[in-house]
C-alpha cells in the first residue's frame, strides 16, 4: 500500500514522538558539548557561556511543539545542567553566580513567553480551521441536497474515511485532515455538471458520460486555488481511479493512486451499497463486504479492503446513525414466518 502518511520520522519515530526525540537529542547534544569543554580554563569561559545559551533553541522548539508543558520540561533540564550537573559546576565567584542565575532566569522567561505565544497562535489557527471546515460542510451539504436529496452523504463518507485512515495506521493530524476534507469534497466538481446529466433518471449516453467524467478534474482545479485545499484536491482528482489502472481521469495504478483516494474508493462504494439509492435498495454490512472483496485487486487496494473489514460493525453503525442514516444492517434480514408463508401459499 505504500506510505500511510507524511508524518515526520526520526529514528523510526513519527508525529509527536519524533518531536520529543528531536528535542531530547538537542538537549543532550548541547550538554555533551558543554561537559567536554575544560571547566577550569579561563580561555573557555566565553565558549561555555555561548553554548549554554544554545539551550534557548530546544526550549523554543518545545514551546512550539508541546506548549507550556514542553517548554517547562526543557527549561527544567537546562536549569539542572546550569545548576551544576554534567560537569558544569556552580561558579565560586559571586559575580559569576549572578550571571548564571540570570541565564537561568532568561530560560524561564523565554519558555513562559514563547509557550503563551504559541498556544494563543494554535487557538487562533484552530478557530480558523473550524470556521473553514464549517464552510466546507455547508458547501458539501448543499451539493448533497442537489444530487441525493440529503445533506449528509458527504459528511458520512468523510467520517468513514477518517475511521479507515486510522485503521491503516495514519496518526498525523494534518494528514487525517487532508483525507477528511478530500472525502468531504469528493464530488465538488459536480457543481459544473448540468442537471440534465447529473439528475438523469436513466442510463447516460456516451456523450453524457464524457461530461460526467470531467467532474474530478473540475473539482480538483477548483480546490487547487485555495491554499489549505491543495492536498485534498489530489483525493478529489483521483477518487475514481481503479487499483488495476482502469479508472479515470489519469488511469493511475496501484500505489500511484494517493492513499487518501484508495481509502475513499472503498468507502464510496460501501456507502452506495448500504444506503437506498434510486437504482437499488440498501444492502447489509455483510453483503457489502462481500462485494468489496470481489473488487479487490481490480477496483480496490486489497490491503485497504482488508483493513476496512477489521473495523467493528458497531463503529460504522454509529457513524451512519450520527449522520442521520437509517441504521446499517449487520447481515441480510431473515424473512418472517408470515413472509415465508405468503410466498409458499398458492396464488389465486
């Protein structure tokens, strides 16, 4: 299946763990260099002072990555080292002691101020993201009403996609956001499809199919103009690609298809199977899994299908329920005795 996300990776760690490792490496590296310099020699006093100031770098990074708690942890480490650990003995002269206390005070001041700044910035960015996503939800709901007579199809498949992404191992928040937005806006290009084609009750002609198959490209071109939707636009462009290369518009094959689009391809068909449409009644979860497995290696990435099958049915049902869908059926309903009798009884 290729890479699951674009998370940072340091010595096998990714995401928050990678940042923790990076901050720890910086703190230890500065301490090792500091402890290797001759302590008694007056020639190295200035060098040691400059190296101690380097602790500001991991303190700032920790504040940016982890907020107040991260800044405090790095500052405590730097304080302990400057207080006499790691071969960095506490100075005997009063003037030098005052300077050392001043250095430590600067560490704490920078840590506190930077943590406050970055946390305010994160809150501000978070508020903007919520506003943006609410706008996207409104747009997707409007498109759904046009085609599906419901405003929740896109949000439902976006939530399914998010759950499947976690199942295959994606943990990075930014990557999950990209997948969710791409799934939510997968059919935004249909805004450019005429009603006589999009809402046609019967089969489409060859000419109409040409028009319909333009919607991934139309949608992707729309989203690329918006900075935070450029990555989701790749999912929009590729959500009709097939794993065997027979899809459209670019006939991508296998891992050439972005992971988000491979995840969504499974979700889109599952949602179509398990909800009532103009051309069929809804299938059960069990029957739908059978159909998905039949499409492995042709329509779908087989590893994605296998991962989807591992998701507990109850979780999928909760997503469907949250998005105002009639409850998913775990398996085909068993006919009642009355229904069986009516079938077996002779007709007049």
